[in-house]
């Protein structure tokens, strides 16, 4: 106990004394309750406590970051394993996937079309048209919706290369002049509309997706 008192009078924290002597902090609190610290010692202990708190928070944040990476990597692994089991050479599976995609993202008016800013979604749609409906790429037309500071020529090249659609098929471009006072992020390539003149494809896709969704719903009710 004497050693604990001496250490406390020197300005040691309860945690440090506990580590030094191997005595629980709960016991030290009773032993040292009458030891009065100077203002300098109090300020020193407060500063050390704040620094240790900052370090603890950094360690916790790093731990959470690493754990998140592990969870994300595991989910990606499970996704790869899941898709590996699917026969991607079966056009019916591709058509079903495109139909579900169309139900969520495709236009529902008198044309077969899809509008999006995500190249992955539109690339999937175009490949579905080509592979499942024998659509020629030069029959697909595109429209761009851009911000005021975007370079039309560069954006056309980007979408043409991404979708593998001839650049001459990018017929219209709409520029939002309301955006001329703000800078566009580099990764943003505008919004692209992909359309094909055959309305029958739209009707088939929507009927497939709705029928499939209804069967899922009815199956869960059994």
C-alpha cells in the first residue's frame, strides 16, 4: 500500500499503478482516495488520458476497417462461388436476368430502352439484346444527358467503347445548362439512354419478369 501511495503522490495514474504493482484498480481506489494531487499532476493525467483515448479510438477504427474488409472480401467470394454454379451459356438464364433488370431500370413507354449512368447496367442490357434477341449493334441508338462542363467528344468515345456501339449511333445529346456553375466529378460520365426500335422486346422482357416475380411470390405463400 505504501508503494501505491508513493506512486500516486508522484502523479501516476491508477491504471499505471495497477500495472506496476499488479493490484486491481478497485482496490487502489480505496487505498488512494485520500491522496491529493497537485493541479499540475491533474492536468498531466488529463492530458495523458485524452491522448490514450485518441489512440484507443484510432485502434478501434483500424480494427473496424480491417473487419469490414474481411466481410466485404467474404461476400465477394460467396458471390463468385454462386455465379460459378450458373450456366452462363444458357440464353434463357441471360434473358431472365435482363428481364429482371429491365423491370427495374427499363422504360415502360412505347419503346425498348434503358437509361442509366452506370456503364455496367447498360453494358449488360446491350449484351442481352445482342445475345438473346440477335439485335445488331448498329441498330442500337443512344442519347446522352451531360453536365455543362463535360467534353462531348470524350464522353461519346467512353460510352461507345463501353457499350461497343458505333459512335455514329449516338444521335442526340442534351446538356443541362443549370450545371454550368459547378464542376463535374471525373468519374461521372453523364447519363446514357440505350434504345432499340422493336417494342416487342420490351413487352417480352416485362412479361417474363412479371411472371417470374409472381411465381416467386406465390411459391413463398405455399
